[in-house]
């Protein structure tokens, strides 16, 4: 029996009517506005940080060398945290169009991935939920705490999430909507291939495990063993092979092993009992924290009236729960895993949030829960505004809460306005008021992050770009800078020119005079120090990552300078 046949008739009616509902265009437009407001408006306010500069320098080397097959840093293909090249291709292409690999070029692929993922979630959810539930699912993903943190950075996570969730949700949508099997499998496997080219084989494991488990539970094994599935696999292998085959010819199997699994060993080193026990106990709670504030709606499942209403969507929930169940152990059971490694499954959790809110807004027996939630939100938003106002006036040194007058005014006024909307939305059962209530939650979360959190990061981040600008003014224009040992990728990014990688000389007799160099270790030869560049992410009294920039000089001249 095909999966679509076991969907209750109310859900099938929703599928038939959703495409003709005029509210769909409006909701899509509003979701786009939410993503633009949260992610695009302050896209370049924050300096390049974390792994962003690593992805950027790889793209810069592709542009400079013309080698778009082997990702390299300082010419080294075996650098730490190597990735397949899809994200670097995106950054490089945007950099070529813009004329430089700047903050926008580095981050635009991620924020576009967030936008497309939001639309994917809405489209999938709209196939079986009301307009309100689908809107809630899209808004929830857009304003989850960790999604807002990583989605605005040039990291791999947002792009990988788009392709992994696309493979799963589009495959199930194809099954439910009875697409031609060849199209269903081909689209899904294409997304698997793109995810693999972004980060590695994790995408293939998640897709195959989730779909296989679901087909086993629903007794549809024959759908997996089909020519359509084989066609999809072939498409994936061709897409991956277009890069992988020439890469292996250049780097060999060892190079392929490094780029796919080089980081895995980093998270398997610490097996102390206390560390493992803490990870197993705290990791699920950390994931819920990363989903905040929307994870609070999972508490509604404790109410029997909500669970009864969710039963009409049992096939969709079965698929989502199966995908989550088979993927979660891959990060939970690894002691060094970070919550970000599970971000690719956040869209599935966002859809479940949409199901819960759909029941709470559409079912009379559950609506009181939604009304209570909005009342609590209204009080929270207003209370936050008052605390921030008082802190900004009386305690200007309070981290995050206290902000410059302009930022504080915007956040306070916005929070009070959103509190009023949340309070107004709680008193009626119309879809328009429900949408307004959802927007109040998403708006408040977005304002706090894009306003306060980003502003705090701007204030506490090390301004390496300003230091590098001063360094460039001192260095001769025609200098050929070399590094003894790998230079931090943040330094290489801001320097913007090739830096030759060399071993550290053992003394003056191995070093030419008047050679310009950079290194993170104190040189064992005479040199004139030109600058010390702080490449830390955040300011501190004792910087951890310092790059020494110097010029080698004769020993006698060094004594004279002393």
C-alpha cells in the first residue's frame, strides 16, 4: 500500500486545496521579509570569524590558481578541516562577480541557503498542514537560536542543511503527492549529491538510513528496490564523480579519505568517563536549547488533546520521527560532537513545531494552550523591554542587555510593539491573528539576535582587518611574504595575497637577509619585528593566536638595534 493512501481524508483535502489558497503567496512573501530582516540587513557588520576565513581563503586560492578541483590553503591540500569544494565554488563565483571575496561573498551562500530552506519547509508543510501551521514551521526554522547564529556566517552548516533536508523532505513529498517514482528518487539523490559535495558522506548516511527505515516500517520495500531508485543513485554518482574523479587522479585515495574523514578523529579523542557521561546527559538538552524559543512548544505534546489532533498527520510524523531517530545517535554517541552537527535535521524539527502550532490554533480543544503561550510571550517581551531600558540607563556596562542608545531604543520599541501584537493575537481564533502571533515570536527572537547578539559580537570581536590594513601600509608593495609553518587562515584572508609556506629555519645561516616573513612561533634568528597581529576571535587580556610579522636582518645589525 503506498504511503499516500494511509493519510486520513482531512489531510488529503488539505493537499488538494493548499495550492489554490491565495494566502500562500502572502505567507511566502512575509517569510522572505523575515529572513531578509534577520539575516541580510547586517550581513557585513560582523568581522570575518571562525571557519569563515578558512572557506574564504580556499575560494581565493581557486580564483588565483585556476585550480577548482583541489581545495588548498597556502598550496596545502591536506589542511585541517578540509571540505569538498561546493561551498568554496559558491564563494569564489560570488567573489568574482563582486570583484573581491568580502564578507558578503563569504556569507551570501549561507543566508540564501537559509531562505531556500525556509521556503522548502513551508512548501512541504503546506502539503498537509493549514496555512498557519506551515507558516509556523517556516518561521520557526528561520528564528531558531543556532540557525540564526550559523546561518548568517560563511560556515558549511546552513548550505549542508538545505541539501540534506531537501533530499528527505522532497523525497517524502514526492511519495505523498504521487510524483513519478523516477522524479522522486532523482530529485532526492541530486540533493544528496550536492550535500556530499558540501560536507561529505553524512548526507548519504542520513538519507539512506531514514528512507530505508521508513520504507521498512510502512512495508514498502519494493519501492526501494526499483529502477527509479537506481536511476537516482546513478545521477548522484555522476554529479559527485564530476568532481571526485579528477580529484582522485590528482590527490589519490589518501587525499579523498582526508577530505571526507579528516575531521572525524578530532571528535573521538576524549573518552574519559566523566566527559562521556556529561555529553550523553547534556547533548539532548543542548539541542533543545539551540531550537529555542520554538522548542518550548514540544511541551504541548504532553497534553492528550494535542496528541489526538496530531494523529491525522501520523504518516508525516512517522517519517520525520524516523529520520530524526536514525540520525540522532550519529552525533549523540560521539563524545566530542557539537550541536551544530545535528543542524541538518532542524528542518524536520521545525515541521513538527508547525504540526503542534497547527493543532493549537486550528483545534478548539487546544486553542487555550496557544492563547496562554501568546499571553506569556507578551509579558516576556514587555518585561524584557523594561529590563533593557533600565539596564541601559542605570547599568551601561551590563553585557548584551545594555546597548548604545540607538540600538536600545530600537529593541525596546520593537519589543513593546511585538508584546502588544502577541497580546492582541491571543484573544481570537482567526488565522490572521494566529499568523500575527507567530510573527510576534519570530520578530522578537530575530530582533534580539540581529540587534543585541550581533551588536555584542561586534563590540567584543578582535578587529584583525584594521591591524592588517596598518600592516599593509608598512610593508613594501612588492614584498613576497612567506610563512614558517601554516599561517592562521584569518591572517591569510586579510592579507589577500599568496603566502609561500616554508619550514622554520634553524638559524641565521639558513635565512636570507631582508626577507619578510610571518609565523606563530618565535623565530630562532635575528629579525626586525614589524607587527604582531592578533588573530583571536574575541578580545581577551591574553591573546592565544598571535602572528609575528618580521624582516630578517644580520645579527650585528640586530645588536645595534637593541
